């Protein structure tokens, strides 16, 4: 019997995902550990590796299929000695396999027919419209047929302009896409009183962000602590360190954010109570100093993690942060690179924001909002002077972090920022 390829549980809260692409074609040899399929979750595109070796005999869920439930059979792998002929009697009744924990969910996939065309380009189906090709996902085509929506008139917001389920549902609900409508006419929807707008369907990531932040703001008792940190010594040290950077592969360019991460990590080590998560049964105080750093992507914010930041040097933090940010913006983060963390940093200083208060990233207890460093009038030795000052605000969960704990953390953080010698005394790299 061919081996069933199952959509695995990618993350603890993963219930369904979109099949972004297949890395193998029907007939390709697959080795255990090869990247087999890429799945879009609500946070990233995750590469799923093959659990067995064999030959890819059939793809049951093609690229572009949306909201595929976990544990669905998405393909078949031929074992040694088997051929495509062995699939005739084994695939006629393949249906999405649901795990008990999500058995109440309505499957989004029909029963797959016994035979499908060989996958030369089944990731998209084309139709002609004014000598153009309209690409659409199988789910979008089925819904369009049921709703009597002309899919060739739609503007897709998926990869390469692919029409997705959300595009079809939007067209049906607003009536802005009618048969024969041009693509230019499909850009905006007309409301009463001639007000226009562009409706952007929610991505899985945007839905997850909205749900989690709403829960955080409504359920977590936030309190806020702000400090002003003088940055002149830090800026001077940063300039000297960057000037001494070697050439070639070992070159580095430290950012202010690298210093912020390091200072935060060392302050967390001094005040471990901020490195915690609230549960109904207990406060979980984390042993590792793993810091999540907010990164803006087209789909929304994602928080890759700098692990063991307290024991890393500034160059190591800088290098890892650049790598994580690049992966985040291309959707290539692995689950272990964005799940977990005991503390979050959100830095909007590069946009000129002087100060702000951030929403806690549950189940963490704290998030540090970092503003821009700008020149301000300060009192130094009893006289007015000009200094570069950065305002940072801690948002803390009062259930797990007391006010005095948050205040001590901010004192330690301020000390490291204002006297960065302590950050690099042990090692830079």
C-alpha cells in the first residue's frame, strides 16, 4: 500500500493551513528529510520534510489550496516496488483525515477524485480573459461556481495574482465584481453617498494578530513604566566598534537595536521575574533568556526570537537578528525561530517615534517599547546641556510582574544603556 502523506501539526495551535507549494513533482524520488511541501500558517511559510523515502505517486491537495485541516491526506508516496498502477484501488476514497481535537471543524476539501491530471502546473488553473490568464485556487473555483461568480473578472490577491477564496467571497458579498467587469472596475467598491474604499481580505496572519492582541488588551491588566536613557556613550561606543570591524565575511555593523537587545537580556538576568508567563495554575519563570523582537512584514508583525541573548555578544546578536529579519520578511522562519520567547522588544525609533506603549504578546508578561534617540535639553552637573535621549516604556502583566519588579528591571536596563561598557566588558562577539 502507498504511504499516505499527512499534513502534520506544525505548531501547538495549528489547526489548518494553506498549501503554498510542492517541492517535488509526481514521479520524483523523495528521500527522508527532503523538503516536500511548503505550508502557509498564520505566522509564516513552513517547510514540511518527508518522513519516509519513496517516489511521489500522487498529489491529492495541490498548491494554492486554502485552509487544509491538520491530518488531511495531501499526497501518496510509493514504496519500493510499487508503481502508479498500485494507486488505482487505493485512492478512490481518500478524504481529509481529521484529528479528534478538531473533529468538529467543517472540512474545506471535497472528496478527492480517484484520478487527477499529472502535475505540470496544477498550482493554478488558467482561463482566458482579454488574452490574459486568471489563476485561481481549487477552493476558490468551487466556491465561485456555487455562488455563480465569474472568476475571470476577479483581481486575485494571492501569489502571482492568484484568486483566493476570500476574493470570491468578497465579490459575492459586495457585488462589486460582476460578469464582464473589467479589472480596473474591480479595484474599489462603491458605498452609498459615493464613498469608495478598497477591501483587503484578512490573511491568516492578520486574523491571528487581531485575535491575540484583542485578547491581550481585554484580558491582561497592563501597567506601564517609562524611563529616559541618555545614549551619548552608547553612540560613541557603537561608532568605535563599527570603525574597528574587519573586512570580509567577519565584518559587522552594529545597530542601536543590537545594544537594546543586549541591555534588555542582561537586565532580565538581573530581574528574572520579568522573564515569565502567566497561566491559571502557576507563573512560569523561564530559565533561558530568549527575547522576541517585533519585525514588520507585509502580512503584519511577527516576532522572531534571539535565543540565549544574555550569553551572546553584540556581533552574534546583530548577525542573528539580520538573518531572522530576512527570513521573517520572506515567510521562511521555522516554528522554533518564532514560537516561545519570554520577553518582547518593539522598536519604532527608526520611524522617528519618540515614545509609545506596546501591547503585551501573550503568554509573555512584558514587552519593551523603544522610541527614537533624539537630542534633548537635560540637566548635567547642575547645568543645562544637550544629550541624545531615548524613551523606553515597559508594558507589564500585573498578575505576574509586580510594580517594584518592573521598576528594578527598568533601572538595570537604563544602567546598561547609559554605561555600555558593562555590556561589552566580557565579550563583543
